């Protein structure tokens, strides 16, 4: 009798352990299924991307960014950002980007947009001055890298597309395009008040260029030589 009672207790204990383990397994399955579902359906955010898909409903919000001051605050520069929201195949997407710049003359209160449209992606803009970023030297010009066309035909303007290098004066005037079909700007340094030394990549090769900042012209360009017989920088 005692032995049968012992085996009954063991059997009941094992049954209880199995039941608890089953409940825990079901709970873990529900938890991980929920986490997987929320991961797959949550909104995906991308930066420096503009959706130009024609057959997609795009909700676009606009906002002005942080004010930048140049020329002893005589000129204020304010970026115009867009935030697009649209539906993907099974989740929502959001894409943010810079689409224009507003220039304000604080003496005359005259306001001027860099472009009279918002069709481009402004991938980067650099205020050019002698010295490092903390230099107190005045801004000589502004360098831009723009994506104007969907070169890879994915219905997006992004860093994957070929871009255009352009330049303006510090107040946004005298806009000039310098180099087209560029893959990326590698680096640059202001040599003096009139010259910019620029490294960029085009056609999977590296190039250097001297740009006259006053005239807004490329004065000289060279392809960086290969290392050995084939390898390129």
C-alpha cells in the first residue's frame, strides 16, 4: 500500500511538472510570436531617402530644421526637412530627408530658397572655411551633394544614386553645379580664400579636383592613380 501511494504521488508530481512546462512553453510561444509580429509590422525608418513611387500613397510632413548663422549672423540658413510615411508590403515605412534651404538676410529680412521646388535630395552640405570645424574664419562658400535623379531606378532618391556636386556663396546666391554623376564626396579641404581641394568617387575610381570658390569653377581634375596594376582607392 505504501509503495502504491508513493508511485501515485510520483505520478501526480510528474503530471504537475509536465502541465507547468506545457503552460510555460505555450506562454513563451505566444511571447515570441508577438515579438516577431511587432518586429515585422513596426514602422521602418530610413534617413536621406525620398520616395518618388507614383502608385504609392505618400503622406508627407514638412518642418524647418536648426538655424545656422554665417557671416557674423548676417545670413541665417534653415534646412527644410520632409518626413514621408507610406505602406510597404506588410509594414509601414518612414523616410526623412533634407529637400531645400531657406536663406535669410538679417539686415534686409529678405528671404530666399535655394531651389524653387523640393524635387531633390540634399545628401550633404558643407560650409567651407579655412581651418578646422572650430575655426573662427568666415565661411567662403557652401558645398552641396545633391541627388537629382533615380539612377538605380528603385523609385527612391538615396545615397545609392549618382549625385551632383554644387556650390553657392554663403548667402545661397550664385548656385553652380560643378561635377555630375558622382558616387560620393570622399574628403575636401580649403587651401586658401579662393581654392578648394576635393576628393570624390566616380565610375568606381577616385578623383581629385581644384575648385575656384570665387568663380565656382573646376580648375583642374585628376584621376587618383591605381595601386599596382589594378587596385583602386
